[in-house]
C-alpha cells in the first residue's frame, strides 16, 4: 500500500529571476510472507545434512518528506546562479522474523511444507522462531542540502560555450536502532559530504566541431545496517557479518572528448579518454571454510580500485549518393580490481589485485536504397585477466561475432526483415565456453487501415542456439548467470495507433 502527494511551483519574477518551490510526501506499507524448504549437505562432512523448513514474515513501513526551494539569478551576459536548499527526512520501520518449522512435529524432511497449514496456535509458532536471524529495526535519515549551481552559456556567431559548476554540500544525520534477542544497539552517523561537478562544452563552426570535459566527485555513505556487528546465518552456506569500522566511499570520475562532423560524405568522428578512481570502496570480503563449503561475508573498505579507458568512433558515407555507409568503433580500457578473499577457517580476508585489459573493435557496413536495406557487421573483443596473488586463473580470451542483415519493403507495404549472426568464443580454459552459436532472426510486418493497425510476426533464435545461461568475465575472473527467459520464440504483434488532436479554440 502506498500513498503520495506532491506540490511544485515555478515562477518568473518581474526582475527576470526565477523561483521554484517543491514539496512531496510518501507513505508506504508492505508485507511479505514466504516459505523455504532446503536440504544442505556439508562438504567433507558425511551424515551432517541440515534439513530446514523456514517460514518468513516481514513488514516494511516507510514515510518520507522532502522540501526544496531554489532562486535563480539571471544575468544579461548569460550567467545564471542558483542557490538552493533541500530538506528531507524519512523513517523506515522494518521487522523480519523467520521460523524453523522443522522443529515442529510433522514438519521434518518428509513432512508438511505448505503455508496454508501453519500452526494456528501462536505459542507453537513462537517456539520455532530463529532468534539469531529475527529482528526489528528503525532507520531515520535526515538530510540538509545546501548548494549553488553556476551555469554560463553563450551562443553567438556559430560558437557555443557552456560552463556548468555544481557545488553541493550535504549534511547526513542518520540513526539506526536494531533490536533482536541477542542485540539491542543504535548506530549513529553525522557526516558532511561535498560532491562537486564540473561540465565544460565548447562548440564552433555551427556545432560541426565540439570539445567537452567533465569531472565529478561522488560520496557514498555505508549502509548503517552493515556497520552493526551482527551475524546472519539464515543461509548457512552464505553467512553475513557486519563491520562497525566501515567508512564512506568516494568516487572520482573525469572524461574529455572531441567530435567533428562534415557535410561532405557525412563524416562523424569522435574520440575521448576517461579516468576513474575510488577511495575506500566497499568490498564483500569473504572466507571459505573447506570443511563445510560455507562462505562468510563481511563488508570492508579497500583502496586501489581504478580504471582508465579510451574510445574512437568514425563513420562516413562511401558513395556520392550517400547510400553506402560505414562505421568503425574502437574501445579499450584497463581496470585494476582490488578485492578481499581468503581460503581456510581464518576469519580475516586478504587483498587480491586483478588486472583486466579489454580491447574492442567493430565495423558496420550499411546500404540504404528506397525499398531495400542491406547491412553487415563484425565485432572483435579481446580480454586478458590475471592477478599477482594467483587466486584466479589467468584468462586471455577472444570473442567475435559477424553476420548480415536484410530488410525489404514490397509495394503493398509488406516488410520482410532477416538477420543472422555468428557468436564465437576462443581461448577459455573451459572447453564448453569455446563455441560458435548461429543466431537467426526474422520478421514480417504488414500495416492495415492506412497504418492504424500494424501486424508483425517475429521469429527469434529460429535455430535454437541461445541458452538461458550467460557466462561473462568480471573483474575477478569469471561469473556465470542464469536467466529465467525464453530464448527461442515466435510471436505475433498487433499494434493499434490512435491519435486525436484537440479542436482549435476560437
């Protein structure tokens, strides 16, 4: 259940300045009940299977209020200065109770697992409460935002200049009260954060050439719940701990780029460079227990994460009629990923440093006639991942894809489109990843009643080569994800377009 209201006013004063006022409020209440049945067979510990029949009952009550006002000084030389103030306050009450129904008679491995059969006697249910993983918490968040927005722009004689500087100061006043059977504590945080941002754009020759740069700082406060020293072992194989020493993270991002265009051959060329580095970034440090196969996670601040990257994009037409065009795109980056990991029964993780090199090159050709479009594209990616601690396997792999695309529209407006692309992978240590997948798609589109109704028959992955499981290389070597999707399908679309213009007022 949710209810919200909002009020806003924007006005222009007689002296040419602008003023705005904004207010909003929201109340939200939600509940969630769930049932989970699991069997855990611990690694290297035969006969110690853990049967769990869990029932969860959680509620979340939230309310927030936001007030904001701004005043913009508009100067005749194109300078705009906007001081602003914003106040926001929210309260979030949460309760999360979990019960071990397997402790009741008849609810064991071969017993009942149906929410409709929960004990009607509350006393019986309370006897099964998982005291270590059931809690209440109240989170209060109050913020005071004081900032100045300075914006200068000039557009004269085909030359454009814009400087945009944002200087926000935010005071965070946060408090979390956490209560369970074993813990009753309050975490408090009073913090000032300065997050400036600068954007510069210069264009000339009627926007045929443009240079731009930006730089911003972002402060990220840690979740107060993660700073409370509590243990959550609802899932015994993925235990989570708090860290009272957790500090805020800071991200610095900067980028510069250049773009130029010409009317001859419709050339469009852009290139640029970027740099990002992070201070005290939060890492989910973990230890691995070789006896049980269980992971214990604990958030920790780490330094040393940074990334640098570049790109170059070039496109133009290749004939006098501007029907044949090409686009060439190059992108590369280097990422240093610092994380924490450990193997064994020790509770302390250690730093790991992964070096990731990535280079991408793509080429697209396209021929556009009145009724016919023919295109072809190819893409090549190279990735190399390694780390000095040798905690991950070194990977040097290549992914590439290529294929044609054809679209033709008949005189009676029937349109037929088809494309085929081959996705190939090479260089992976797991032979199951070094594959060639042919993906063929096709579609037939026919409008009716002067275009008001459009019917489209679409076939996706006609050869059935795609899988729900997607494997990609992350900063620490490998990640495998499964999606609950339907890769291969045939679908009929019916679209009705309705437009009604208002009558002219006399």
